[in-house]
C-alpha cells in the first residue's frame, strides 16, 4: 500500500526547515523552486533568525508553526535532522524530505545518525524521503522539493523513480533546457531509509498523470515487492530501468555513491525481465526513450521501415537493427513496393529500407520523403518509421509540414526523424519538428536504439 | 603496387567530360567544387555546345583537347562512357573517374555496359575509379572530383576509403559544417570495376598526409591482398572499418546498393581482426572516432578515468565501460587518491571514477575539474580522461582555458569532453573547446564508445 504518499505529491501546506536568505544556498533555492513552479498551497519557512525571505514570513522555531502542516523539507546538517523531525512531529507533521547527506553513505558516524532517524520513524510513524535526496517533484500539484536551481519544470506524463538526485538537478536542467518533454512525478530516493522504490512504483502505477516510468536503481530494498508491483504495472505502462552496479567495478562505484550493496545481478536481471521491466545500459536512454514516448505512440511491434539518402546507411543500419537491437526490417507488401518504384528512377530497385536519394533528386526532398513515408506508414508490416532527412545547403530546407501531417494521420505508428547533411539546416529542422510533436535525434543510430527499447516495452505489455 | 595512383590524387591537368552550364547539374557542380578548392592545375571542359562555363573555355570535342591530360572526370550517361574513354585514351588520358550509375548495380543491360568498360580497361590499360562513384578528394592537392555541392573541403589527416559515395556527398557536408575535422584523401569506390580497396589502402599506407584510415566496405574484391596490406599498415596507422552486410537483411540491402555479394562474414571478421583492422558497427562512429583522432593522440591503452557530477553517471558509465566497451576503469595510485580527497569534502570517499560535484560546489567548477583532471592525467594507471562537465545557468560557464591547457601539458593522453546541464552553456562550451583542439561529444556515452574504438586501434598497433 502506498499509505499516505499523497502528502508527498499533493501537500496542501509545506514547511522549509532551514530556510535561507542567501542565494545559491540549498535552503534558499528550494524556496525559489517552489515559487517558480506556482505552488498553490501554504508555504512556511523556519530559520532561527526570523525576518522575511523572498517576501515570506520566517518562523524562528518549528514550535511556532501552525498545527497540521502536510510536509516538511528539512535542509539542515545531518546531525540536526533527528531533532528537527521530533520537533515537527510535535506539530503534527507526518511527512518529510531530508536533503542532507552525511549519513550511512559516508561513515560509521553517519550510519549511527541514520539509525537514530530509523528509530524515530519507528516510534512516530512519520514518512521520509531520503536522507541524502536532492528532492522530488510533482508537476500536477506544481510542487517540488528540489534545492537545485531548476526554475519552472514543464508538466507532462513521464515519471522518474531514481536512486540518484540527477533527475532533480542537472539532468532535469538538461531535459528542461533541451525542451525534451514534461514530467509528472520525479522522486530522488536518496538513502531509502523509509520510502523505497516499490512503494513509489505502486503510487506511480495508480497515478493517472504517469504514463511511463523511467527508473534508475543501484539496489532493491524489497525486490519481491518491487517485482510484484512491476509485473502488474508493466501490462499497462512502460517501465524502463537502468540498473547501476551490474559489473564489479560498477558495484564498487555504487557503494561509493549510495552505500547500497547491489543484489545478485544475474538473478535479478531475469526476474525483472519476467516482470516486464525493460533494461537499458545507457544513462542517456533514460531521457531519449522518454522523449520518444512523450511525443509518439508506443510502437505496436519491432518492425521498422526507414528512408535514407544513402545505400551505405541503409545497409549499416539494417545490420545494426538485426544484429544488436532486436528490430526487424521487414519486406513490404507488393503494392507498397510498386508505389515506391513509381516515384523513383527505374535504375534503382525499391524496397525496405528505402533509398530515397534518387527520388529526392528527381522530385524534391519533401515530395520524395512525403510519398515514401506515406507508403511505408500504410504498410501493415511496418510498426514505426524513421526518415533520415538529407538536408544540404544546395537543396535547402524543405517545408517540413508533411512530416507533422503524416504523424497526425498515422497516430498509431511512431515517426522518429534524424538527419544527414548541414548543421544549420539540421538545427532548423529540429526546431521546426520538435515543438510540433515529432521527436528528432542527433545521430542516425539513436532513433533505432530508442525504438528497440520501446518495442521491448510493447512486447512486455503484450506478454501472456 | 599502387601503380600510377598519383594521377588520381595529384593530377596536373584534369578534363571534365560532360561539363554543364546548368547549376545543380553534376557536370556543373563538379567544376564549382574544383574551383572552390583552389585546384592549381590545368582544367579543361568538354561539351558539344562549346562556349564558356564559369569563365572557362569549353572544348566541343575530346579530340580538340591537348595531349597528355592526367585525369578525366566523365559525367555522361552510362551508355556514353565507353566511347568517351576510347576518345580520351586516344588523346593520351590514362586515368578516369566515372560518375554515372546505371551499370551492374542496376540490371543486365547495365552489366553488359560495365563489361564493355572492363574490356576497354584490359585493352588500353587505363585506370578507372567507379563507375557509379560520387568522386574522390585529395586536399593536399586541393582537388576533388565530387559532383555534389561541397564547397571548400578542409585539409587534414583523416582519409576515407568507402564503397559508398557518402563521404563525397552529404556525410562530407556533415563533417564540414559541424567543423569535425579535415580530410586528406577520400575515395568513393563505386562499382570497383578497376580500382578497388586494397590498392587504395596501399596508397594510403604510403601517404604521408594520411594518419588514419576509415573504411566502409560491403565486399572485398581482393580479400587476401587487402589483409596483407592492412596487416602492415595497422602497425603504423589506425584502420577503422564498418563492414556493411553482416546480417542477411543487411546483405540484401547491400546487394540493392552496390550489387556486390558480401564474403562469408564470420571468416572475414576474424581475418580482419588478425590483420589489426578495428571493426565498428555504427556509421556515426566513422566520423566521431575520426574527430577524436584528429584532435587528440591515440590512447596508450584502454584505461580510462572520468569525472562526473553524479554518482549514478559514474556507476552507469563504469558498467558500460566494463560490460560493453572493453575499457578498464582502473584504481588510482594512493597519491592520486589523496590529492582528490584534499580538494573534496571529507564526507565523500574519492576514487576513480571521480565524483566531482561536491568539490565543484565548494571550490568552483573550473578549479574542481582542473585539479581533478590534473591528478588523474598524472596518474600512470590512466590512459585517457573524460570530464563530464556540469554546466547550469546558476553556476554559469566557467573559463574553460584550463582544459585546453591540460591538453597541451599532457600531449600523450587524450581528453574528450562531454556535458550535463543546460543546452546553451553546453553549446558555448563546445564552441570554445572544439576550435582549440578538445573534442566534445553530445551524449555522455559517446566519448567512451570512441575511446573503445581507439584503444583497440592502439592494441592492434602494439600486437606481436
């Protein structure tokens, strides 16, 4: 049961314990983030100095806070956390985000401090995210507890569950500033003293705002429960996981990171796969696949058609699909082949993948790619289409409306665009396509890697 | 023997047979390319209409050309090539680039045309690149026979040998407009009727302008000879190969592309590896690895140190290095570890890979990364260093001189930079670092993939 997680994700009142008037300090930037996101609940600040911060009254002590605040964000040194929780609990606060590091991930002294917190949790029944978390985010509630300068976080339907603070810090800045997609809920688990992955996963499984869950974990605190929840969830929503610490060296680095020992990895891998969780190995795939999923439907299967201005690209990418990515490059229906042949010079024998250069030279890039994509999108053997657009100064940037239009008229098949040619035209094409819902990728291999991940998600969803 | 290839790469006089006054036609754009690159030899144009093109006199017939021109670029329909070669041979021209497609890659009629060319080659002893080639380039001689609008091609020391025209067309535009690196010789082999890969490889092995060879092939015409040449060459220069058609579906696409049947691939793979040729599977690696190699030394080995603002990135990348890329993430000397510890808060235990965020927050990004990189660059266990720079608006773009300076003071160890954080700062950092010799990469995994390729090149070079 995800008992009472609503107070984390939909708090009506929040207290910042350790509020600071000094810009760039965590106790200050957390307030800025909350304000920047338009949080509509009541916000209380606590600092012994009192006064005002950013126009808000500061309470000198926790004892002066009103009763019944939903959530406290504690931004104090590790050693001061226990007393702060006790004081807050005395005012009826039951939910906490503990930002400080310096607990079990550090040394024996930190481990003892963490045990003291565990004791308080047992005694009082409070719920805790962290310690050692850079916070969590809930855009449907316009709320974040992150202390890293984020500004406004765009809302969307991708959720992150992570044993790392990255998705509340620089990786979230990457996602926001690259305009990749909006998020629903983001949880940095920190040391997982209380709240751990399986309970959050359960919350996300029931969360109507969450359409896909991207997970980074170095250890599982309750593997059996996680697998149970995942096994149900993955039939309805994609769950993509990067499990850190799969190698001995990686596991050593993980211990340095979160002090969490990783489970026997091979055993776990098999169980996760059986539960429909799709594993990835590249950190970047945690946002590239999310971007594709935020803008396009999940592919119905693993059969891809692609169009490129180069035989070598067609050959190399076909090899990559078949050899490494578990994607099929299917033969097309006869009618589709005839259609492609009609738009092409007779000297080239048209098929899937589609060599589009001759047609582009004859009838123009937009006509060639437009007609070619229409044909393969209509082919029942094809689940997804990747146009590799040739964009060079001499031919100029064609009007790309046709791709947006094709995406609209084929809502069941994802289209991922990528490019070959001139840098400035590629950037123009990106900035025309992305805001209109067509995801683009820098290197020609990326859309196929992403498709491979999402085709596995579909397979997991359809498993018996 | 690479008999007489000098006339391809250093022609003192060139004739364009099929010169055109119409912009965007191949017979026109090839002239523009030759002029744009500052070709210093004599240039003759032939077209029955006579007159002038781009200020140059046009000869109505081949028969009117002066004797002894080094090279003819023939841009005529397939069926007109045989007569053109005979006419040119009659004027003493011995070297040809044949641009037209429509030969054996198309149909039986094309195959007969190609046989006719083969017969002429046997009779006359002329040398031919193509047919079905988009041309070749030789920047030391400021010459290109490409008919794709390229503009000036920057000179450098990377050479391409390719059974595809991409490196004379849109991929070359990609390389040029992204400012990736300069090239020395580029050969699009086309149908390989005469000149094939082993002879070009031999030329490149002896070419002082070529420091590394990147190869795309779908078939080997003389596998034994290619392996002999490669086995010698790879001890002195890196040879990186993408072999297209490794899978059945890929091979089918290759037949559609160049009509060349691929050799038994597994057998060939082993032989190529033994000959020191390093295989890659991603087309993009043919320019990303080249970029790294153009700006940085070949790594002495496969041991990488990296610095990131995130424990999760450290863990995930360590797994990727060990699990997939054949890279080691070695332990550091004690002195190095002490040095890292001194710049970091005591709560984090410093090691390789290097968690740099705490130090960056304490002493600034440039000081933290600067000192950290210096320490790992000085460590004898480390062959290459990848800084993953955290760049976010709140911290601003630090002066990046320290990275350029570190690269200068550690000329034996490659540094590849990548980023996490804000898009505009990442772009600024790229445009500061790249022109000053430090290669940068968009996604954090790319420098490791590139390092994996180049470490294998070093291993090949050092093999017994």
